[in-house]
C-alpha cells in the first residue's frame, strides 16, 4: 500500500509542479486518474481508495497553497461499485485532523517499524512474474528512503521521495 500511496502523491506533486512560477493559475486544472486497483493489478480496491484519499489529504497539507494552485480538482475514474468506497475514504480522510492524517500516512509508509516499506519495493515486477502470478523478488530493492524518517508531511516533498526536485513554490507551505 505504501507504493500505491506514493504513486498517487507523486502524480499530484508532478501536476502541481507544472504551475509556472508566478504565472497565472486562475483557471487551474483538473487532474484525472484511474484507480491503481483497476485492470491487471487486481489490487484491494477499498484499500487503494484509502491510499488515494490519504494522498489527496497529504497533498493538501504538505503542498497545496496559492502559489502551487494549478491543480484545483482531482477526478477519480471508477465504476459505480467503486464510487462508494472512494467517497467514503475521501470523507474519512477529510474528517481527520492534521495530526491524525500525518499519523495515518506514517502508518502506511512505516507500519509500526522504523524502516519504510518503500525500501523493500523491487526494481521491477516482470511480465513473466505477473503471468505466473508470482510476487516480485523483494530482495533486489533499488534504494532506501532515509529522508522520510522521522516522518512529517514535509518529508514527502524531498527529491528522494518525489524523484524530482520540487519548485520553490511547492516548498513554501511545507517550510
């Protein structure tokens, strides 16, 4: 689930980074996404909906400000059956206090331990492994995320986590 959260948060961050510095974002943009649980992934849809909701909440706490307001809306494409769990997850994330939301994201990324679950994400899950329904080989993790500990929303804006250098306008609120 840490990888699902990271994917959603990174998409929001990349879209937010597209705002021109000091440029006109009065009209903003709406970002459209498809659930990660869809298609070949066959992931737990309600859990993926929860990760989407936490990513949106973390984005709003860590980054969203007038200076990075290009993204004004996020639309999740889903079936009618999936809609209820997405709406419920968004409502639950919105009802959390900032501290509760930060703790929820920390649990997703670290569980009860001190090592980030993303430290165990393999370099690749090959097509052959997927076809044979084999899990990826977790022994070949590409790198670790030491900048996430101790966790705070601001740590999500590190180059290490985002895999790109965020513009200064994104970092202003996190400071």
